[in-house]
């Protein structure tokens, strides 16, 4: 019986700590946005895409190529990759 009471009190105490921590975090976030001191974090963007797929995606997003052109280019990349690195299917025993 004493163990059960201890567990209930421990659970209530832990719940109170979580609520207090979350409450202070929410209040701090509200204060930051109200003060206007919250700054948007800059997402680092690589200057040059690292892959050919990245170059194609950038061209598509910037309107340099159309959707069908993008799909055809990616299809050619997949075909080239399949020729260079063919998959081998294991034999069924």
C-alpha cells in the first residue's frame, strides 16, 4: 500500500515538474515574440548543389526547365545509373 502511495505521489510530482517547465517555456516564447526580439534562424543554403539531381531541382524551382524536361532528365539519370550499377537479383532456391 505504501508503495502505491509513493508511486502516485511521484507521478503527480513529475507531472507538476513537466507542466511547470512547459509553462515557463511557453511564457518565454510569448515574451520573445511580443518584444520582437525573436529572430528567424537562417537556414544555410549551399551555394552550389552537390548533385546533378540538386541542380535539376534548382532549375525546376527557378523556372529554368519545365516539369516534363525535369522528369525526362531524371529518367535519363536513372537509366544511366542502372547501366553503371546494375542490380543483381538473387536466385530463388
